[in-house]
C-alpha cells in the first residue's frame, strides 16, 4: 500500500529508530501512522515543508508527533489529547528525544498558568511541541495551523467535542489555508449509546475534498493466528480537505 508514496521508506526507517529508543514494538498502530504520513507528504507537500505547524488531535504514544519531527516535516506540532493520554504521549516523546532536548523544545500550554511565552514565541523555533489538554481546546485559537491530523480519535468523541475541534480548525482557516486529514470509522456507537457518524461531522459544502474514500490501510488488522487478516469492527473513511472558514 505504501509503495506508491515516495517518502515511505525514509519514514519507515525513522519509525524503526523511534520505537527502538522507546523500547516498544514497531506494531500496526505505528505502521498506520507511517503510511498515513507518507500519503500526506504526497498529497499536501506544502503543509509538510518543514516550516508548517501541524495539530495532532488524539495521537497515541506520540507516534505521529515523533514521525513529523524526526522527518523534519514541520516547524511545530501542537499535540492535543485527553490529560492521561497526553501524559503517555509526552512520556514516550521524552523517551525518544531524551530529557534535555525534551525540556528544551516541549511546552505544556495551559490556561491556568497563562504561558505567555508560548504566545510571544508563536513563530519562534524554540518550542517545537506545544501540548494541550483536551479540556483546554480553546487555547488552539491562539495557535496557527497548516494541517490538522485526526486518526481514529473523533470516532471516540461525542459530537459536541468533534464540533468544538471543527470550530477551532475553521478559526485557524480564517488566518491561512488549513488542510484537515480526518480518518475515522464511518459509524460507531459510543459506550453511552451516542452514534458518531463521519458524514455527520460539521463539514461545510465549500470544504474542498482532495481525497475522500475508504482508507485502504485502515480496513483490516493482522493477528498472528489464522486467517491473519481480519476486518476492523466497521469501515473507516479518510478525507483530506482544504477547510473553509466560517
Ligand atoms: C483509538 S486511539 C487512536 C490513537 C492514534 N491516533 C491511532 O491512530 O492509533 C484514540 C485517541 O483519541 C484520544 N481522544 C479521545 N477523546 C479525545 C478528545 N476529546 N480530544 C482529544 N483526543 C481525544 C484518545 O486519548 C486516544 O489518544
């Protein structure tokens, strides 16, 4: 699947190095991120030109964040996650970066502390990773975005949270062009019975769809037992869209 994406082999190698440093397996969850990033590098190279800011909403083990940094595709990553998962993301990021570099380039941006330095240095190279707790999602409005990535994460949120993130993406699109890569289950019933539907996310008619299809590398997973490849619980759609502002 990744053969047609030129940057895959480089990204694949970096994933190998990152996971080794973190003492964890280069498993399917990481491989999905590697393939996705090489797909994005093909489809929106200007958003991954080393100068951009990318929001990663709902990363896991900071896999996408690390790949973006390791391949020098971005100037800054804004990493948003639920508090406990964010802590895990940051822990694994530190395992890869080392304590010294982590302390130098990663900042938690929280409303309680003000964190004015982040606002002042919005365009500086110093803080390459800005971490934000999901409960503080409104802080996103202070940060620019060129590309936003959400993989298998909005499918876990109640629609109001998805709408909140769409709202922040559209505010960012007021300032400059924003691409959104959204890869989530077509439909999922959440534990409280709420149904989350990809097509019901607050897309707008003028969002320009660049890719819109079932995600080829997100339909089946592998296990080391026969028949090896099995379908996920339902189809997963991926969409790369140039987002309109409100
Ligand atoms: C199934 S994991 C997917 C992780 C990774 N993106 C992947 O593709 O494997 C779902 C992720 O969404 C995050 N998440 C759930 N609700 C969220 C919210 N309201 N805001 C941000 N992240 C959220 C979870 O903490 C978790 O990191």
